[in-house]
C-alpha cells in the first residue's frame, strides 16, 4: 500500500512541491492517473469501515448581537453558495474589522436556519499563522468529527478527508485566519467542496483561486453606535449622553469593531467598579483612558499585519503613507513620488517602470488591507487606527501634526515631518541646530504665507519638499541650499509669482509649478540637468517655454505644459516617455501629430481647449473641448494612429466624426484625387483610414450640436478594441452608424452585420432626433450594459449574437437602462426578445449616476 502511494505521488511526501522526510521530487511515474484512481478507490473502501462520525451536534449557542451588522455580507455569500459555478469565495479585510464574527454568523445560519439546516454540511476552522498541511488536515477532521485513526501520513490522511468530504454535494468549509496558500490535493479538499477563505490579504484569497470576493469594511457611524450601545448592555442614555458617546466612538474607533468593543468594555468596567452612573462618567475627565486601555488588542493585531509584510521596502513604504492626516485622500502618484524621493523605489532607466513598481507596492499594501482604495481608484486612504499603529512603529523619527494653531518645534533626530492641513508656523527652535537626518517635509494645504529666509539652511539632507496648495507668497533664498533635493511640489500655490534661482539643485528630479501665478517660465530650468518630470500646466496665464530649455533637459521623461511655438523643440526631446500637452489650436495639434513624435511615447494626453490634468488615469488620449473647424487652415484633424481614448465636447462644424478625424498615416484625399480614383479605390482608402484607429477603446462625444452622424460603416467595423461608446446631449444626431456614399452609390452590404468584439457599454443620453443606432445588426458578444435616456425616436436595438449560424441576443448583457415609456414602445426583430430581456431592464432617470465597467 505504501509503495503504491510513493509511486502515485513521487517518492516521499511533499509540501508545496518540496520533498519532506528525506524524499525526492520524482514525478517520472508511468500511468500515474491509473495508480491515483486505484489508491483513491482503496481509500474510499477503507474509510467506509473506519470510524465515521456524522457532522458534529454543536450545542445551539447565543449568537452575539453584533453579528447582525454583517448580514449584508452573509446574505451575499449565501447567494453565491447557491450557484454551482462558484466553488470558492474570498473574504478579506483589515485586522479587527469583524471577519471572524462574520464567519461565525455564516456558520450559524448554514447550520441552524431553514432552509439550510438539512442541505449543507458545514465545518469551520481557524487556521492561524505558519500552519502546515498536517495541522490543517487535523483541524478539518476535527471540524467534521472525522476520525483519521491516528494516521500520520499526510497522503493517506488527504485521501480520507477527500473521500469524506466528497460524499456530500453541499459541503461548505470555512477557513478563517488564513495567512498563506496551500494545494487542495495536498490537504484532501475536493474541488466540488465550497470553500470560504477568510484572510487579511486579498492575495491569499486570489492564490486559492477564489471566484468571488467580499471586502469587509469598517462600520458606518450608525453601525458603530449600535455595536457600542449593545456592548455596554443596552443602557438607557438620554439624547445628550447619546450624542456625546456617538462622537466619542466615531473619533476614537473609526468604525473598527475590535476597538469599539474594547472601548465599551473599558466604560462598562469603569461604571461597574466605581458604582457610577453614565452621567457621572460623562461629567468626569474628558477621556479617562489611554489608547493602551482599549486599543491594545487592536494595535497588536494591526502591527502583526505590518510585520507579516516580510519585506523591508514594503514596510518602509507603508510607514511613509502614515505621514498623511486622518481622512486625507492621497493621490497614488503623489505617494509614489514620495517613495521615489526617499529612494524606496529602484532608480531604473524607464520612468514608467518606476511608476509601475510604485503601483505594484501600493496594490500589495491595499491587498494586505493596510491601505484603503477610494471608489474611483485614483486616491487611497489610511485608516486612522492603522495610521496610529504605523506612527507608533516609526517612533520619534516621524512628526505628524495637523490643524493645530500653536507654534511647533522640530526635534533634532527627525527623518520626516508632516504638517499637512495645518496653520502652524514652522519655526525652528534654534538656528544653530543641524537637522542632518530630515529627508521629507510635507507642508501642503497649510495656511502660512511666508517661510523664514534661513529656514532650509539646517536641512541640507532634505530630499522631498511639498508646499502645494499653500498661501505662500515667495520662497526663501535658502531653498538653494537643498543640494540633495529630488522632489519639489509648488502646485496650486496661486499667490506664488516667482521662483528664486535654484539652478544648483542638480539632483532635482521632479518640479511641479502647475496652477501657480508665476509671470514667466524660469530660464534657469535649462540648468536642472537631472530633471525627469516637469509640470508647467494650468498656470494662471499661458506662458511659452523659453527657447533652448527643452533641448537642454536631456533626461526629461515626463512633461506637462502648454505647447505654443515650441513644437519643433518638443520633437527633439527624444528622452520623453509621457506628455500632457495643451495646444492652442487644432492646427497646432495636427502639426505635432504629423511629426510622429507621439509614436515614441508610452503615454500621452493631447488636448485642445480646457486644461491639462497631469494625474488623470489615461494611456494614449486626445481631448477636444470647445473647438471649431471654422477659420482653421484645414477642415480636418490629424490624430495619432495608436490613440486609445477620444473625448470630443462642445465642438462645432463636425457633421460626421469620421469625415474630420484622420490618422496621421492617411491624410484626407483632395477633390482631384477623388475624381481620378475609382469607387473601389475610394472605399479602400476609407477602410485603410479607419483601421489605423483599431486601438481606440473609449469614445465619448458630448454637447456637439452639429453632429448628425458619428461614424461610417467602414470606421465602425474597424473599431475592434472599442469598449465604451457614449454619446450625450447632441441634439442633431439622427444615426450613430451610417453607410458611406461614394460617387458610384452606396457601399455593398448596406445592412451588413458589424462585429464589435470588445464593446462592454453603450450610453446614449439626450439625443432627441436619433432614429437609429444602425439599420443593420451589431454583434456585441461581451456587451454588459446599454443605457438609453431621452431618445424618444429610437425604437429599435440592433444587437444580436451569431452562434453556429443562429442569431440570439447578447449573452453577457446584465442590464438595459432607460425610461419605462421608451421600453414599452421598443420594436423587436424577434417577438420573444422583450419577454426574455424584461428582467434585465432597469428604470432610471437622468439624475442617476452612470456606473462604468
């Protein structure tokens, strides 16, 4: 028997592919599938005669009242359990947020509530840190009261567990407090067993191939009060007392259940020990406890999450995120630049690669639930208690204050100082002190107007200086002494009119002067040879970049500015990777695109009209706002071939987009060319023109009142990467897709089927004249959402899917949104379509927010 096992699994036992007990990793065994089947049959036969106990009869226990707070999560998980296609679910969240409590409620409901009692066999295991296969097997066997007969061989134990769990088609295994992955077959968990993996790390859930995920978030203010009130025993409190405690719980616990229950215990003990009333407690000291009194358990768990990062770079990056105040929305790129300035990210040659490294670190911290993502994913936050834990780890090397009005003295051994959102005047205690360790100073969003002239003289090690969004009138000359400075952010200093000579800051890599009141772009920029990122966008009055500046910046990789008279110089900046540029006219944009300089860029945002937003999440994007072809040298616009996003807003003289937008490789034909060329040649030119926009993924058109048709047939057929098409408030649009008409008549296949394989979302809003999306059929196999609002003349949806010669409606469609009246008047090509799609229809109004995929 043992020899068969060795042959089946390779000689010796293995854990995650590593041989144990002196075995070797030998996979060269013939007919392994037959052997595995033979051994499994033998084990199943053997297990029938072994001690076999039914699911444990756990005594019904009182479930904590606080469990009701997790009902929304538990209901979602139970709904997923009913789906046979979903076999694994990941539940993750920060330490102390209530994941174990959620697991207990889920287990309780599956065991005791109708209709689940007789359906699911349920086992719950607390796995813990540094577990091994043997320990996990032992705990699973205990959860289901399976007797393994004292067998210590992991392979035989795995077969017994597999056989046992396979007998019930509705087996649910809840694994709480998971810290690492494991192989199902090593433990003996069958693939059909429903697995609920609960961890502080989303990555752990992902490595276990979870199909669905639940992020357990901190409690709302109302939920926090409910938990606190129940935890103190449901004591009666008058409105004044309740108001006071509500504010206290919100301020001190920030929605973390473990902290809330800890605080409640402290107050309950204080009342019971002193025989006091709640009124007497409130009339006592302002706050009678230290953080250690009620947060010791929460802090220890949070610190353990930090320690389990097991990477010094990750840990240091996390600590620097704690420099931002409570509730502050931290821009992802701002935090990454801070890490760059602190040399926490490798200085590789590609700027994009460095940002990619930064985003990778951010994602790891987010997946470890030490940071929180905002809804739009552009900013992140740090939970207040997590922040306090980080600052306790950093100790005296960090100084973080916000909102205070008193003067503040710096300590000598500081590494980083943050006075964000503060009205503090940063005055040094002694001008003779040398702050030789201070490397980061964050003063953004503070109210001071002046900085003492000698302020920076004792901070010569400073590498990161952020003064953005302050009332600063001028910079002190001592800033020139910061020879180690790499990051200088002066953006949104709208009172700042000039910058002193900083030409000796040779290590400066990032300089942001956007949205300042500077009177002219500084000439000294040409001497900053180390500069890799320069932001001159959105200054109060458009300023030209002096001649000779751009060519001198031979390391420049990212530039945000207005382009006026500098196109020829811009073309010669060969090091550039990312460009955010606003052009004064459509003609200037076309001239730049013709230079082919954009082809060398990794990312760009080319814009005419409006302002450039350098931190927007784009790849290769063109935006046209308030433009007109009237009085332009050309009646068309040249765009890069590799454009991915196109935004056209409030533009005039654009009757049909495909008539005025041309790829750089295919300029429009002249009238003489059209006379000489045949119909076939003209159609070929149209097709070739459209194919060069085959990378376009997002197209949003709004407030263009001259547009009657968006695209021609050949254009639409070539948009194979298009994911989102949105048209809004274009009052003259009659048709989205039209058939080309050439001199010899309309094209063949007038109502041909158009395939848009990547289209996920179509949004049509306020198009009162639109009668047709397309007169033929659109095949959109991946379409998820179709929104139609205030388009009263649109009576037909052209979507279909062709499978093996048979047509059917879109298979992936999740919802159709619109007004009830519009839905009722729709005409369907297939009569049964309306009844089939009715469950997907959602009645909505113009005020409802659009959800983008």
